[in-house]
C-alpha cells in the first residue's frame, strides 16, 4: 500500500514524522509521502525538516519515505512559482490543495495548479472538463480522497476521469492515526467512489509508478 498525501505536526497533523511513518509501516504501507501544508512563508523550513528525516529513515531500508509539500490555500497565480521552488528545495512529491467542496479554496486554484509542476491535484472537487483535459495532457494525477468532506465529489471525479482517461490515485490525506486506513478500507473508498476493480488496481499501480519516478 502507498499513500502520497499525509500530514505531520509540521503543519496540522497530530504526529511527528517518525510516529506517522512507524504507524504506516505497521499498517503494511510500502511507501509514504509526507506532504505538510505550506505556502511561501513556511515551505523552506518544513522541507528542510522533512528531507532530513526522510534521508535518515531511507538509509535504514524498509518503508520508503518521500518528503513533499501540499501547496494549500495559496493565491492561485502564485502556485506555479511555489511548485517550482518546492522542486528546487528538494520536494519529491508536490501536491496542490484542490478546490474541495468543503473549504473556501480560491476559484481557479485547480486551473493554475494544473499549469504547474505538480504531481497530484488533491481532492479537486467540482473540477471542470477543461481542467480534466489539462491534467491528462500534463500527466498530473488526480486524487480520489479518503478524507471526510473532501470525498464528497469523488464520484463525479471518477466519472470524468474515466471519460477522459486521466490517471487517478487514492490517498488518505491522513492528519491523525485513525486516518491511516488499511488497504481494505482504501479499497472500499475506491469502489464506493465508483471505480471498477480493474480501475482500482490501476490507481494502486499509478501510485507505485509515481514512487518509482520520484523516490
């Protein structure tokens, strides 16, 4: 199992990186990305800490840890610049906080994020067909979210992704231990969103491909 969207105490998560990763490892995770919420003010300091921790753990083998960020509530026109800066600072996974139906994310966030060097557009909510096509053209993964609230638009996302042939991944967006779902629970999230069994397995393979690309 792979999760490419999680949070630690370096933003609004409940656990330090070491405990989050340990709990994920016990749950059978093969790889995890630590993607704390950042903007232009805290991105560098968060990445310095996540990169150091990830390097220490990856030297030991076992679960793969990828340091990353989630660009969150950033003014849309700044997203391309911050995504580029995150890469330069060493982020392995760059997530953009999409236009969730349960948060006041600025309009056009999805559009500017999909014009940027990101890996995943998280919980993109009421994404348009134009934006879906942008994701396909750039090879950006769209997230089926397991998180309460963000998951409300999963069904629509799956339907549009199927129509346009867009890559999907399933992530927990975990902020606390109980949100580090088992693979069986993630399977239920995917099937409940309308994925077929084959589409679900493809979403798992998409995460594996992204880890191979970025680790």
